[in-house]
C-alpha cells in the first residue's frame, strides 16, 4: 500500500512543499512500516508561511484576549474527544508506551486549558499607584509578533502546546515546526486548530529538516520569537542567530544530567520507585531523565540491591502494550549512542550491575535498548557521569550526606532537574536552596513537570528563560503607561516643571 502523503498547514489550507520533496515517518517499533510522507519544506514555503503570519498578526491581536483564548478551549475539547486515537498515534510514531502517550495527550489538553484560563481571566499587566494621586500608571503586555516553535519528538503533542498555547492567547501568530520523527503528531495538532476555526495565518505547521525549514524560520527578518527544545549545539546556533537581530528573542531548553538524591533517612521503597521512573520512563529519552542516582553511602547497599532487582523486572516492549514500562528508542542513532555510553562505562572502570541488552528483542527490526545500571565513586572527568546519554542508562554514586550530594549534583555543566528523597525537611530545604537547577522535587521523581509552572534550567540546560508558564516575558513586551488626570504637570522624583 502506498504511503499517505500529508501536507503543510499554511494560511488556513493544506499544501505540499513548493519544492516537491518528501520525507518518511516510520514506526520505531517496526521501522519497515512507513506511517506517512511529509513535505520537505524549503525557502519558498517558509516565505509563504511567514508572510501569512505577518498579514494575520494585526487582526489576531485586535481580536482581544478573551476571544483569542476561546480558540484554545475549542482545541482542548476536540483533543478530549479524540484522546485515545491521538494517544495511539503518539505511541506508534514516537514509540512511547501507550500510557505515556495518553499522558502526553492529556498534558497537551491541560496546557490548552491553562492558556484558555489565562486569557479568560483577562489579567494583562499591572496597575500601579503613583506618588501623585492625579496620575494613573499601568503596564500592558503587547504581543511580539510571529513566534517560531521548534519542538522535539519525545513529547510530540504536549510540548507544542507548551510553546504555542500562551503564544496565541497573548496575541502572537505561531509557526510550528515539529520534529521530522513525529510529523504526523504535528499534522494532527494542525487539524484540531483547523476544526476550531483558527483564522488563516494565525497558526501554521511547517514540516521539514532543521537545516532547511527550522534555520530559515529562525533567521527570517519577520519572525520575532524563537522557542526551541532540543540539543545544546542547535540551541547555541539559534542564540547566535537571534543575537544578530535587534527585534528577536528566544528561549532554548537543551537537556541535562539530572539526578535523584537519596538520603540516609529516605523511604527506600519511594526512593526506588522515584529512581526507576526518573531513569527509565520514555526509555530515558527525556531532557529531565536521571542519569545519576546519588545515594547516601549508609543506605547505598540496600538501595542498590532493591533498585537492581526492580530494574530486572522492567518490561520493555510493544508501545501499544498496556503492561510495558517503556517502548522504543526513537531511531538507530539513539540506540547507537546508548550503546556507546554502555560500553564507555566499562572502559571508564565502573562496576556494571545490570545490562539487559543481551535479552531477545521485542521485534527484530525495532529500535530497542534495555535498562543498564552501573555504580562507582563520583568522577567529574567521567563522560558517563557528566554527559547526557538520552537512553535507559543510569549510574549509582555513593555520597556522604546532603552537602556532598548537592555538590556532586552541581558538578556538571548542566542544571535542569533534580529531586531529593528524604524525610527531613531541613535536608530538602538545603537541597532546594543549593542545587543549581531550574526544576526541583522533594519525595518525587525528577520527571513530571506541571503545566502551570515554568520549565527550564541553568548553565547549559537553557538560556535562563524558562518555557511553559515562564514564557510570558518572551512572548510579550511590557509597555509602561502613565496618564495625567490633572491640568498641571507634576514630575516624578520632585523634578521641577517650572520653565524660567
């Protein structure tokens, strides 16, 4: 059967790339199966999409906050009605286990609902008192213009809504470029907006490679905001490009070497569960995945025994199987990177506690990696302990007390997510105040971000501008407004208005 050809969603209509080229989306559990063909967009497509967004901008802005928000409510309701089919698309295309896929879709729904709620509240700046009662001072948030959202494959529905929901409600037009590995998910999102009646040019989806579609969108003189989640190398290039344009801003979220800290007084059952979820959900392919478990040496033996025993029972297999813990890697490159990290662990002299990768594969041609667990003392010259593996690969490192645990956590170039498992709120508070991260949890895994909170990191985990609910300063420009209601001029700070 011939693969179905999908199209870009531009200016309210579906159209192929003007260059006529296509790329395939394949099922990572069965790479021989082509899910669909998608347009490999180029310069002409980018120009058309940006022009459409530019034309739509003023009309969308003038619609008003509440009316704009209503489109997000319509979209959320359409997704709720389509939840199970949408989850199955996510599972098939991203290789995420079906329960994770449902959670991805539900997160998108919640994010759209949050954006709607933000708009319907109508809080659009601040009203301030002035030193003179006849003055009225306030701040209004003006949309920046055309937003480019470049999203990864691992949260192919949730993350686009993190980046586009508030963007649209705050009055910007959005061009979404989804990952080349999950283009059907991006197409599905466009379909919801089309059904919701979004005006032409306000929300568009452009498919294609980062080099031929993403880069021209970032560099285009009529785009104003770039929202990116992906590798630090690409994020750095985006920052450098944006810096050339006086009118552009960006936020980048670029991964981490996250950790769960397990203290001497921890509930070990909770700690093992938190560690398993943090290390192995989505096959370790989350920017917040724990690549390290920093365990107080006084409980390290008991924790390690329980953790390894549980990791042996983790079921890896068909993403559609409700009983599986996780599904596939996204592609062969991801498998090869994970294997390199596993092999490097041995070369670096660590003690390999569990390597299940000699077990039979769930499918002969799928992209599979099984849990890999190792242990050893902290070394900041170790690639395995300091670099992101983006695979089900985790190290257990013994530490002495909370201060050493926090110091080890901080001793990498990343600073995205971390958690501490302890019954002592003083240790939790110390960790909260001293861990160099953007996302902190107490007695929870280091995965599972909430849609109403900012999401971002420090150091090489971002550019210090968080995503999700933290995007408002990027998406808007605050305009300071002062009205004089008197017939005389009274200046601030006691400056004389007398003309002599």
